[in-house]
């Protein structure tokens, strides 16, 4: 496989350079002028931006000269959008400009203080909170005072199609990868939730949801969620200070400060945020055994102190070359106090015995990362080469102390208690190098790139037990596990417009080498494989208001690193969990067809077929439930949706998202066959309502309901919740106060039923979800600072597995 890897890398290099030299670039010239609508005088130093309607990407920006003129040289014909803006004037957009000749003259644009309809130019008013497109959904955070006064998690969980289940987020039943400014977050589960809660929405311009991202993105993950931080307009320094206090059962508080400083060549930016919270979790379960039931009730309180910081530099060497560095990370401290009571009830009798486990734990999570990039524009046709180098470290220290006490039916302790200690440190190092090359041609655009990444994880778990004769190592639970992974990848995308058709196709190739080694058990497992990930997307734009789209994407879902670690996590004498070192990645094939009307109505149908589906697996050993992970044979998901967004009565922005479909899981594995498969239809609705009144008052209410849903071996019961809030701005929107209540009726409870491999159980998980929060945001300094450059790190596939 090493020879194959070298041959693959050599082939990819040849492909890159042959393609680059075969693509002769010719440009098309677009000219226009801007004028003052009243005086008819030219507007000097106005900003004009051209954006592609093929992939909705930014192309170029120009400044008008003393005659109000601007000139663009673009690489290919197609549909474009041209936006003109100038300080103190109303910005305007000319949509769906069809470019199919060598020289295009755009009608003069007249900017005025008041909105007017000018020569086919659409006056740009404030965009709605939610914009619907065939290839993406955009949440314009600044247009919702409620959302902008909160955090990224609150804004994202109310996006149409996003469902939050505990610490997991998914979109239309598919996994997501979260990026910030095109940069990966490297997080999942509770860590991702903490990061999003610490990211103040006041600094977010928009959230983009890409249901079927192109081959340029990592093959891992089905849907990309990109959080774009706010950008401004001129030089200087600006600050955003956010602070808040809230309460549920316990008091919580947060604060943060972000800054951005830019001069002609240098942009320095950074920020720090702190979040303190306590939150309870209630878990109850009943397992049905042949001679009775085993019940378990757990109550946990987690206390968190989260610290996050970032510091970045962008430097423009000249008009063609720039480089930058970004250092960010977090240090999170978490304490937990858990009481778990498990009892065995024989048929027609009271509890025969009860065991109670008292747990006290401390953990520290550290996640520093560094990104270096260099960008060069090779010629006037727009050829561009970008290099990225990334390093990520994830370090976890984890300590738990357990006390097991045993009681008989009369409530008396009948044996001495057991004492356990768990010391579970983990360390992950990730290294990545990438190169991305963009080649515009006369009729199309090529995107070509290569990547190599190396990851090493080291988990050293030591259990000790004390039964009255001193502390001794528990060899049955102790284990050191080292996992190494090398992924080499390359991609090529071809983008073209043919009249009213926008076409994009691509292929990503990934060659993977893995080695899992249990040092304690002296076991080793190596794997090497090559995967091909094709992508195709086509859309027909009849006009600016009607668009039909189709896409197909193959993707991979790699397991979290803890999934393959065979260490044991103890819950009580009747339940524990462990990893599975023999797991394989899940492969997904996703098809979609969509139609959008006026960017306010979207209809769509999606189908996803997965093989080697990853999921939680249960097994029974006497009266003990063993939870692990498995590759199921496959799954099929059919999904239909209707999304409608409309402004009513000038003050009410309404968004309704209705969905339904069918889940089917073949939960058979290589070692187990079950006749009855997991399957069922499902449906749901999400309603979002934003109200904006005069004098800075606003209000918001969102409601969500989801029916019974099958997820692997679990049947998830229906649930619903309601969030609401009000806000008031002062000092020309520089100061904002927001009061909000999450889960108003305290209904967010996860209820699930399982019948698999002899384990029949019902489980309820109720995290604390109802909070009252008061947030204050204050913006000061120069509010028109140009924001930091958006650039992309290449570790999203790794970060979402930590």
C-alpha cells in the first residue's frame, strides 16, 4: 500500500500541472459607472462587488475612479450579481447579469439616500433573517436582534432543518461539519456545544448551511455549516463587548470581548470569552429481563468554566501575495457530581437489591491550534494558489472517584462498599498540509487541491479498586490504546455556466492508512484503503426568482477516536460501555432535487443510502448491559421538505419548515442477525417568528415538533419545545439588551426504546434546558473596520471526531 500511496501522490501532482498548463485563460471585461442620483455627479471611491451566481462565491471587488467608473476582468461567462455601495448612500444590487460576450457594458447605477427603482437595478433593502437558495440556506444573524444578542448555538439550533438531540446537531437527518469563516472547529458533541455557546452571535454576519458541499470540502460529513464572522468597511479599530447572566436551577454567567484592527496592509484581530454554568442531567432507564426488571435512576450536576481565546494576523505583502497566522484554542474545566441508583426487581416482588454509585469527577480539556497560510495570485486572469499548514492538539485529563454501596430489600447495606478510581488522560496531535489551486478559463473554472494529514491519539486509562485491602490496579478495565491515522487526499472541481444552466462536478480521492494498538493487551490492527468520492451538481436558473437544482454526493463518516478505543466506562454493576477497534467508516450516497421561488419558498426531496452504518450497539451478559459501537449493514433515508419564509405586516418575519420521510436501518452486523429491522415514517415542523417594531424593540418566538423517529437500534419518541425572547436597542443600535427563555415549557426530554440482542429497555434523558438569560452587547470604536480575511483551515474532518 505504501507503493500505491506514492504512485497516487505522483499521479495527482502530474494531473495538477498538466491540467494547469492545458487550461488557457481568457477574460471577459465588464464596465460600468456610479453616479449620485440627485446631482448626477460621479461617485469616487465607491465599492463595487461582483459575485458568481454559479456557486454564490465572491469574485472581485473594485473601487470607482474619479469618473465613477469600474472595470472587472472575469474568467468565464455566466450569471453574476453586481453590488454597488457608498458611505451615506443606499446600496444597490443588479441581479442575474448574463455575461456571454467579451465586453459587457452595465447600465449606469445611481445611488441615492432614498430607495428608488433605477434602470433595472434592485434597491438593496435589509435581507430577511432566512434566505433560501437551491444549494444553501443563509441565516442573516444581524437581521434578528434576538439571535444577534445570543450565541451561535442558539442561532444555529433554530435554523430550518437543524435538529438538536442532546449535544448532537444534525441537518435533515444527516451529520454536520461546523466551520467558522471556512475554518474547521475541530469539535463534536459536548465540546462543539461549548464552543458554539461561547461564540457570541453579535460578531456573526451570517450562517451558511450547505446540504451537499462540493469535492473541495472534506469527504467526511454530509452537511457543512459555515459560520461567517462579521466584516466591516474601513480602517481603524472596533470592539464588541458582550456580557450576560442567566438562571435555571443554578446561576450562569458569560462575557466576551472581540476586537479587530486594520490598516492598509495589516489586519490584527482576536478575542477572549468566558462562560460559567452549572447544569443538571436526569437519566432514568428500565431494562426488562426474564425474571423481572432492572431500573436505574441517575442525577448528575456538571459545573463548567470555559475559556476561549483567539489571536490572528493577516498581512498583504502586495496586491498578489498575502500570508497570515491564526492561533486559537480553549481551556475548559469541568466538575461533576453523580448519583446512580440501580435496582433489580423480581416479578411480583419489591426490589431484591439496590446498588448506589456515587461519583465525583474533575476534568480539564485543552485544545490549542495554529494555522499558517500563504496566498498568491499568479496572473491577471485570476489563477490563485493557496497553501495551508495546520497543527492541532487536544489534551484531556479526566479523574473519577466511585463509591459503590449495596442495599438489601429492607434498605440495609449487606456488604462493604467498593471504591474505584478512574484516571483517563488522552492526547491527540494532528498535522496537516494542503495546497489549493484555482484556474479560471474562458468558459469555466477549475479547482484543484491536495492534502496530507497525520493524526496520533494516545489514551492511557488506569482503573484502581479498593475492596478494603488497599488500592490495586484493576487489570480488567485498565488499558493504553494508541491510534495512528494518515490520510492523503486530492480533488478536482469543474465549474461552468451554459446559458441558464450552472454545472459543477468533481472528484475527491482519499488514501487512508490506520493502525490501532492496545499496548496493554498487546493487540494491533492495521488497515489501508483508497476511496473515491464523486460529486455533481446542476441548477437551472430560469430567472432571478426561479431555480431548480439537482445534486449527488458520496461522503464518508469516520468514527470518533473514542469509538475504537476498547477501554471500559463504568456506570453501575448492571451497565458499562466500551469501544470497538474493528470499526470501519460509514459510506453515504446522497441524492437531492430542489426548487426555490423568490428565495422565500423551497421544496425538496432527498434520498441517502448508507453502508456500514455506524451506531451504538447493545449486548447482554447475564444481567449486565454492554454498550459498544458497531457497523450495521446499512440504512436508507427518504426526506421531503417545504420551507417558506415571508415578511408579513411590515414587522413580522415568519419562517415555516415542514418535513417528513422514512427511516430504515438494517441493524444486522457480521456477528448478529435480527429479523425485525428498525424502520418508521416521521414528520415534523419548525416555526420561527421575528417581530421588529419601532424604537429598537423586537421579539422572537420559535416552536419545534418532531414525531417518533428511528435512529439505529433506538426508537426516539416525539418531542417539542418553544423558545422566546424580547430585545431593545439603544444608542443607534450600539447597545442591545436581550431577555430570553429557552424551552419555555421544559419539554425537551429524550425518550427512547430499544429491543436489540436480548436488551429490551426504555430510557429517558432530561438535561436541564429551560433557562432565563439576560444579555447585554455593546459595540464601540470604529464600527466600519474591515473584518478579518476569511480563510480555511483543513482539519474539519479530524476536529469533528474528537
